[in-house]
C-alpha cells in the first residue's frame, strides 16, 4: 500500500513540475526522438550496465576453488644412515596435485563497503544518463527556436523585398514618363540586391541550424512558427530552491559526495583483520617411509590475518579520501554560487526583453505609418526615392529588433527551465 501511495505521489509531483512549463508537442517529440538517436545517450546508458555488472561482482563472496599441480626437483637428496642403510627422508622429485578451496568468513566490513560504493557508482551512472538527456534536450530546444527565428526573419525580409519591388515598378513607370531619372532606378535596385543578400544570409543560417537539428535528432525539419515556450517566473529564492531539488547537476554533485564517503569507508578497512577458512585434497609424495609414492591427502583449517604495521599507509589513504569528500562538498558551494548568478541573469534577460518588446510595438506602428506616408508621397510626386528607402529600412530594422527580443526572451525562458531542472519534454 505504501509503495502505491508513493508512486501516486511521485506521478502527481512530476505532473506539477512539468505544468510549470508550457511547450508544444512538436518540440517534445523532437527531444524524445533525440534520446534514441543521439549516440552520446547510448554511450552513457552503457555505463549503467557497466556499473550494474560491477555491483554484481562486488556482491560476490563465494568460495574460491582452484586446481593446482606442482613439481620441484630437490638436490642434494636427504638421507640418513640407519642400520647400515641409507634412509631417504624426502624425494628428489617432488610432486603435488590437489584441489583447494578458500572462503572469507569475516572481513570486518570490506565486502559491505565495496557493495555500498558499487551501489553509489550505479546511481551516479543512472543520474548521468539523465544529465546527458537534460543537456541534449536544452540543445534541441535552442536549435528549435533558432530555426523559428530564421524562418520569421526570412518572412520579414520577403516583405521588405515585396515593398521594394512594388516601388521599383513605380520608379520604372515614372522613368518611362520622364518623371524619374536613371539613378533612382539604380538606387532602388541596389537596395533590393542588399535585401536579397540579407535573405540569403538568413537562409544559410537556417540551413546550418537544420543540419545541427538532424545531427542531434535525425530529423532536419521543425514545424515551429512561434516562440511559444513559457515558464512560470518566480523570485530568485524560490527558483534557486527548485534548482537545488530538481536540477540533475545537484543530484550528481550529491552522488559524488556519497562516492567519496564510501571511499573513506573502504580506506578505513585497510588495517582490519580477516578470517578465512580453507581446505585442499589431492595426491603428493614425500611421506616417510615411502617418500616417492604418491599418496592421497587432505587438509582443512582456519586462518586469521591481523595487520600490525603498514608504515602509515592506511591512515594516509583515509586522509586522502576525507580530503576528496571535502573537495566535493566545496564544489557544491561553487555550484550554488554559479546557479544563483545564472538564475539572476536569466530573470534579468526575461524582464528586459519583455520591456523591449513593449517599446517595440509602438515603434513598429510608427515606422509603418511613416512607410505608408512615404509611399503615398512618392506616388503623388512629392516624395523621393530616398524617403522610400529610409522608410523600408526603418520598418525592417524595427521588425527584426522585435523578433530578436522575442527570440532572446524565449531562450532566457529555456535557460530558466534548464536551471530549475524541469523535464518539460515528458
């Protein structure tokens, strides 16, 4: 019953955490697809199997059985004169064939310490898979919205080209009627060529992002058209607390501390005694009085190994392991400092871009009115070609600036979700 309640609670918690982020299904599908396509994920998953095998090995405490065969040639021959005869006490050709078995009866914590370390190593490997997935998801999300940005930039550039081409037709008509000069046509054509080159640049950048998307997911196309990624923005303290609880980097940092603590436990067993039992049976020669005859034999016993002096090696290993524990604990403090800085920066980026977008709405409205006015003036022969060019440039600049701010706002939200450790792809 407790397991069921725990599972339900875990599901509800996951749903609540994921509800903090709004993300479209197309991006979710691409991220999920990258987990099965990108080789780095498979490579990291294999480390889990390696760690699991090491845990199985650490748990083994079975008897060790060996087959042994030995031959020694010994000279001089050991003999004594008895009753006028040479009596041989040991063979010249020594032979021993046996099967031996040994088992550690007591190791005073060695096996337990190694098993605990192997468990922690397995846990670290599993969490490292989650870290690789989280990092990959962030990369895919950034590529996804890079593609959205360049697609929309191309759309803006197309509108600029349409506007310039329409005005080119007007200039051509005026040139035929003698109301314009050749330089006007050349100037507007130069503006068209420049706008076309900017479009080519955007198309080239878009192609690069699509190639990178194919590299990570196996799929080149993304269907996104808007910067629709959203995350609930909270204060720095709440976000920082969520990062400490959910972010996989913190989980890995805690795992490293556990691993180091386990290393301390293993180091402390270096001067512990051990009790072993052993037995062997087989055939060998050397039994008086028929020293050359191979005879069946067996033996069994208990041995105690008690370390007395190792030159301080164990103490030094313990001290080294404790130093590594301290080092990993200090790394968490560094992680705290970096994450607080990154969270504050992400929140600053979010707020500043929201403010910029608000300011751009009014600016775009003004430059579009100015563009319409310049077009009307030019058609009525009271405006100049330069006015049209300036109006077109201002509209393009304003729309691209707003697009840039929307893009930066989206990426800041993606970064914030990453810092908080949200698995928004689930």
